[in-house]
């Protein structure tokens, strides 16, 4: 193996388009991206679409959308090209066929005409005999001509690698250290399927070599496949990359991460009110530590601090509560201008036909009121909708402690007079409004919570809102008078 320390860093994210991208996949992308950025290398997207039966329509587009949303922009890939394309495996078939022919010609691979049914019968017999089920080398020593004849006769033909019957294979995982495998435990595995499409093992080796990939960062589940890949590199006369295997992600019950643990696809996260920088921060901490007790990380922090020593070798645990907490932290760290733009986009989307009601000047007054309270972008609209669109409250929430409706109505009518007087005096600041409402409460001998709750419900149409006095100032006394009159009419 050549010394790789002087090689240009080139890493890849190589998902299969079999569904929406999930957290584990995007964490792999993030670590590859961070490693490339830190080392002035290249981050490549390659789509591994050789298993057409499992491919889901729209998956490729969602993978690309997810990467862009998270800010993990790649240097080479399907829609932007590069010097080593194409970047979609189904368009690289000739490379795989050439590799297979070399392996066949060199005697390091062979064709096999066993049907799927024959293979299943073989495994059943092995189980009955107390042997581990697997391929028994049925075609390993048969003449190639005989198998070519089977192919001409229409039998399904696969190509298998001729794995040495004894010996060991070793490699150095850059985080886990030396790893050793017994070759006698590895079957002659398929490298070309009957439809003449390569298996993952062959395609990834051919592509990683032809794309000059220097380091392969991938999930721990691929450790057992690494000896297979190393044999292919050896038989094809190619230099292997360096390998780093990332820890698994579990739910709190130590089971494989799934939707029941609260984990969504990246597309669902995008639509759920999460900031991309918050999700990137969170998934960076799933199996990696900056080793400085820092938990709130910006993109630059991740790039600057990322190294293999910080990777865990134990599974990491997904915690949706921590993700939500980090999202709140990142929202609060946004400057007001950016949050105002996010709020404007969210409001325009929610208000649809009434999107012309969105006023950025008004938002610049509103956002500071809610910034410290929200943990999700999705909380913005319900928190501030009443500033732009009034939903008259139901009679059941127009209440004030145990007061009867007639008394509530009387108090609201008096408040209308008070607000009109404030308008005439041009005393419309939130401090003037607070002084008035507190004074009224004292005169009426009511609990402050009950009286302010009544005013809040009438003015906002909701029992929960941003700070009341500031909200009334932003709405304007004229609008508040109109809304209180609506509530009086309802009573």
C-alpha cells in the first residue's frame, strides 16, 4: 500500500436512492464534508443506483435537496459534473464490466449458473447438517467454457470473486486501529449480478479507485465488507484508500434508530421548523466530540475541530429533546435581520392569499418579543399570527376570574373609553399602556393575572401571546379598540 499522507484529500458521500435521506446518512456526509474542508480537499457526491428494484422515485432529488439545505455543498457530483464523472453508477457500467473481465481473465473470479432456488436448497441442506449456510463454491473449479455455454442457453449467470480458502487479511482503521479477518469465513461473493449490474462491493471499489478517493468514511456496518473490498483492490492491482468506520446511531432504547425514536428524514426536518445549522450541530455530536466540552457549534467550529481522534467507537444515542434545545439556541443566536426574513417567508407561506399583510417593519418590532421564547421556526407563525390576522376568540375564553359576563362586558366598555383617552393624549407607548392596565386592575380589585388575561384574550384571540403591553403598542390602540368591541358584541 502506498503512503497516503501526501495524497490529495478526496472523500465521497455515496448514498443509494432507496428513500429519503436519514440522519445517519447525513451524518456520514457531514463528517466527509468537514474532513475535506479542513484539509483543503474535495467532497464528492456519487449516487449508487445499481439496485434498480429498490430505487424510489424522487430519492436522488431529495438527497441533493437535503445536502444543499444543510449547507454540505459538494465539489463534484451528478448535476455539477467534475473530472471523474459520470457521478451516477448506472452510467458507469462499462468500467465495472472491464473490471470483471480482468478478474475473470486473471483467474480471480468465475461465473456461476446456480439459480436462486438452487442456492436456497443448498443453504437449507447446510442448516440440516449443522453447517453455517453459505455458497459452497459449486462453480469455483468448473471450466469457463461450460459456464459460457450456460449463459448462451439463457441461464442466469452471476460472477463471483474467488476468495482464498485460507489466510488472513488485515487493515488499519484510522480510528479503531488494526483489524484482522479470517478468509476461510468469507464466501465467494457475487460481484456481478445476473442483470449484468455490479454489486456494491465491486462498484464502490472501481469508483473509489477511478475517482482517486483517498479516504472512505462510512458506517460501522461496512466493517465486515472491508476485507472483500481489499481483495478486489488487490486482484485489480489498485491502491486502496484509508478507511474510517463511524459509530452506529441508536434510539434511547439502544435499538437501531427509526421514526419511533422521533427521528425523521432530512426532508421532514427541513419542513418541521428546524434551522439547518442546528441540525448540523446536533448530528456532528452524534458519535464525535470536539473534545473541549463545547456543544454549540457553528460550521467553522466543526471544520476546524474535526479529527478522527474525536470519533467514538461506541454507538451514539439520538435525543430529540437535545436537538430541540440546540435549535432554540441557534434561533436565539440569529441576528434579527435574518430571523425577520425567516419569519416573513413563514408568514407569507401560511397566510397565502393574505400574504400582502406581511409587513417587515412591523416584524422588526415583533421579533425581539418572541426571539427568546421559541425553539422552532414553526412556533413563529402561531405566536404572531394575531398581529396580521385576527381570529375572534370564542365566548368561552372571554373570561376574567369568576366574574359574570355582564361585569366582564362593563369592564371592557370602560377599557375602550380608557384606550380612547390614551389615543387622544397620544400616550400610546407600552409603558403608558402598562400603567393604565395595572391601575385599572387595582381599581377593580381584580387579580392582575385575571384582568390582563381578559385583555390578552380579547386583543390577541389567544390565551398565550408575546408580552402584552408591547403587543398592544405594536397593534395600535385603534386596532385593539376594534377587537375589544368585537368581544363585547360576542358577550
